[in-house]
């Protein structure tokens, strides 16, 4: 990962991924960080419908493809490529992770859910195989919730039962939390297109609408190029 000039310092020399600590005082968003970081609700949220027609077309041609795995992967790929999505606040510092992963939910047979954790792999075929194995292990297990305090991830939520137009998350205010939260809704057809509701909630001390826009541009471009990006 390349750090912007004078913005990063080494942290955790024993960490082979060499995560960084952002040099806040030389950061162009220094004032914005200090302004927003102590807000009672520092997250802002945007909702929109993403054209996922290329994903639906690809699924028709490839029955082995999991749409669930596909849009989780594309979201993680886009997020990893926008540096601000890898920023996390910890003990008054901003950690810059080399790579971020995914915490998601999966529905169980008793109509409850549990948490699942997927390590990001640039190779989609490897990622697809590993996620399906992880989900199989979860469904064969005891259904324990297994929450994690890791913050080197993004939180994904799937709501396949309805096409939402707004969204808010349950929050635990006493815990330091700066993890982006991305939610996927029910795919619906509009004219000749298939669209998916998407909610993106991020910490305003770490990024602005511009950075969410960069994430969305990358996500939409990868969806449009699904046949080349999602190769099994």
C-alpha cells in the first residue's frame, strides 16, 4: 500500500502486513477529523439503488455462482481500493490497515442469524470457494452468535426480503466503533434492469461523501464488468 506524503508512520513492526498510523497533524482532513470524532452520532448514511443487471445475467449463465458471495466480494474489493475505508479510530489514533476483510450475517434454519467472517482474497475463485466452505461449516454448527471485536473489516448486512429506501443500524454507543457498515436489500426489477438497494454508513471523522462516491464508482464499475471480475 502506498501512503500519502507525510501521512503515515509505521506501527507494529512485528505485524508482517505493516499496518500504519496516520499522521493526523499532517493530514488534509485534520480539522474535519477533530470536528466529527466526538459527535454522539458520527456516522452518516447514504442509500441508493445499484444496477446489478450484469450480475443477474452472469448468474443465469453460471449456476455455480453465488450472488451472495459475488456482491460481498465486489463490495470488499471496492472498499479495499479506497484508502479511507481502511481507516479505523483506536485510542485517539487512526490506524490504516493494509487490507480489510468482512463480517457478515447468515440466516439459520431456526429463523435466527449468526455472524460469519470472510477473509478478503483478490482471487475471486479462491474467495468464492472459501466463503461457501465457511457457510457450510456454520450451518453444520451450533448456531452460536460469535461476535468479534476486530475492526480490520467492514460490516455487511443482507436484507433480501424487501427493497429498502432508508436504513439505520443498531449501535452500541459505549464501544469505540469506526467500522463502515454496508447493507444489501432485495433485488428488484425496474423496466429492463435489475437493481439492488445499497446502504453505506461510514464515520464522518474518517471520510466524506467524496470517499463514499469513490467506493460507489468502483463498485458499480466492477458490477458492470462482472464477467471479467468474477471468474470461477
